[in-house]
C-alpha cells in the first residue's frame, strides 16, 4: 500500500435511541450503554486498519428523548456531550485513529447540531455547527461557517450534516477552503427520502468538487465516494457495519483534458478558472426564483417543529407498534394504523414508510 494511501471508514451503527419516556438518570445511563457499543464499533474499524472513521448524525441517539423533554435539554446535552467526548476520545487515543461524531450540543443558551472531530490523541481538533438546519430543527441555532481541519497523517478534513448536502455551497465552501476529505454525517441520507436522489446528490457533491466524500448513514447505505463520483465502498442495511475504502486524499483528481495533461489536477483547474464576479446571485437572500416558485405555506415555524417532535416521540412509537402488529399477524390493525400515519405525517419519514407498508399489503 503506497504511503499516501489511507483507509477511511463510515461507521454504520444500528438504531440505538433513547425513549422519550425515560427519566433523566435513565436517559444518561442509556447514553453510557450506547457509547460502550459505539466504542466497540470504532474498535472494529481500528482492527480493520482504518486510520480515520466517522459516526452518523445523532451519534448518541438522543433526538427522541430531546423531543419529549425540552425542559431538561441543556443540562442533559452538556452531560451527554461530556460522556461522548470522554468515551470516544479514549478509543481514538488507544488506536491512534481520529474519529468524527455528531450530536445536538448545548453551548451557552443555544443548541447546535454539532459535528466534532477528535484527533489521534483523543482530544478535540474542532467542531462544526450545522449551517442548514431543517424547518423542523428551528429550535437549533444555525452555524455560520464551514471550517476545515488539518489532521496529521490524513490531510485537510471538512464535515457537514444531513440537510447540508442538498446545498451545493456546502461542499464547495469546504473544498475551496482546502478540504480533500469531507465527512457527511447523516440520519436521513440527503434529506429527500428518495434513495436514488440521495445517491445522485452524494456523487454530484463529490465529483463537482473533486473531493472524497464519506457518508456515515445510520439508516443504511453508508458509502465512500471518490473525486469523480465513483463509489469506492458501500454498505447495505446491516447494523453495526464498518464501510471502509483505501484512498489517496491528494490524488484521484486526474482526468482527460484538451491540453494533453497540462491541467491534470481538475480541482486545481476548476478553482483557478472560477469567475466569482459572476456569482453574486448566490448570496442574494431573496433571488428572483422565489417570486415564481410555488411553495407550500407552513402555518408557523412552531408548527413544523411540533410535527417533528411528534414524529420523534408518539408518532415513532405508533409506527413501530404497527410494525410489530404486522409481524405478529395482526394485519388489519396494522393496516389501519399505517393509513392513519400516512395521512397525518404526509411526506415525513413516518408517512412515507407507512405508505410503503400499505403498498406491500395491497388492497383489502
């Protein structure tokens, strides 16, 4: 293996979430148990020779509990973050393997969806606050920049979270800042709910910037994508998987050109030949397109946030109960529940998956 080659991994843990019905002490104890199992997954990556690895969004599985316990949120998140950095930092230091993780974190009076990069010594290198929270995440404060981090032995690393990836500016800003390797930490793919569209977004973001993109996706389908959009490694739906590939962070950007190889590094060519003076519309907060696009009105940001909270708590509980009924042969009860959920949650994941279940069941 050439010295310039490193092994990177997307860690794909199984669904470990904290029930919103847990008490504060019970929730913290569940965080500790989750971390023990997550540490085991990171250690499995180290045994496979991985030199840097990333966990998906909501690493600790706290979102459901957060939605049902807003009054205790800040104190809980501070303690959960401390436990996460201590436990995963110890694993990173033991194996000399930097780790990226992602969870809601409380900073002062605010809560951010936060990606944290731990170095090979187990200490924090830096953190990124999600710049593009969804409407349902309106209680989270927006980040204001796309930092990159120099990681010894690895290269320049950037991070983004879930919905961020749908905005081309995200990976372009990271690549312009020098990132060779970007970790996309996600709970919902590219947030479109359409696997083919998610994949297209991942491959496009990698190839339009000639970067390596590592997608850590708890839902399954984690992958490593090369600078030309090629899929170098891909996971299925299996839980607690290590999806790894060998890459050269400084390479893979060669492509044909009309100058006989004089501009073989296409990222260098792309960024050198940019015409920023023509891109002013990209920073217009109300571009002309908004005057003609038909949007679906939202009664209020609070309504959107409440629907998301419901989906994480009682909605999810109702969905998994219907799934259990289906497995137990209570088909009609399950069908009725899925119909109710599909009507209430619309295009949210509960609504989409409920319709998938109904399609498989067929007509009455």
